[in-house]
């Protein structure tokens, strides 16, 4: 988002079909919650594989909220990632424990209703029950499926896994039920 190649002439964000589908799913979920006038407002987590993906997708969703007033009104987004030193992660791709706690606190109070997160939010953090959990990337381990699925425990809730279209000759993905 820092350069013009990601923007259309009208200033809107140029995004993939996958991001547009995610936006549609988020908008539908939050609109359903608004219509139901629930006391416990809707909240969601989108799991991504990498820290830079969490930062980038959260930034794109915030930009979409600026260009689409309805989306911006309903969806308040932040990213969450680990603070450990994994591989060659740059300092910018690590999140201090204090920042993690602040984001989780804002999520708990409803100031933020969408977190784009790495696997750090799968377990071990006191995160409120969600109405929608989306796996934006493929699931590599059964443990990740079970842990992330467990975050969708609010009533009503949905758990969605984005998967690539099968192509001829591709291996079948294992199904977790």
C-alpha cells in the first residue's frame, strides 16, 4: 500500500479475488450481527501463515474500509502476531508483548472487532469467543485446525477455510471434520 502500483486511478485498493471474497464474508457476517441487534457484537479472526501477511492484509482491509463506507463502519481491524525471534524475521515483523496485550484488550472491549493473526492467536492467549474464524491460508497441521476452530465458539459462529481450486493432477487435501 505504500506505492501507487496497488491503487486504482480513483484511489481504491487493487486487491485479489481472494481478498474480495474475504471482504464479502466479513461484511455479511457483521451485517447479520447488526440485524440481529445482539448484545454480544460480532467479532472475527482471520488466520494467516506469515507475519508480513498479517500486517499487509490488515492494512488492506483498513484501506478497503476507507474506500467502502459501509465496510469501514462495520469492520474495525488490527493485526496480531508473535513477539519471538523466528528465523530471519525483521524487528518490524515482531510484536511486543505489551502491544499484543493492548490489541487483545481492544478486541475484548469491542473497539476492534477483527484481528488478522498468525498462529499466535490459536492457543494460549485469552481471546474472546468469535462468531467468525477464517483460515486465509491452507492448514498445515491438524493441531492448527483444532485450535483455530476452537476460537469460533460464540453463538452463532462459522469457521471458513479458504482453499485453492483443485486442478487436474493435484493432490487431494486431507479433510478435517
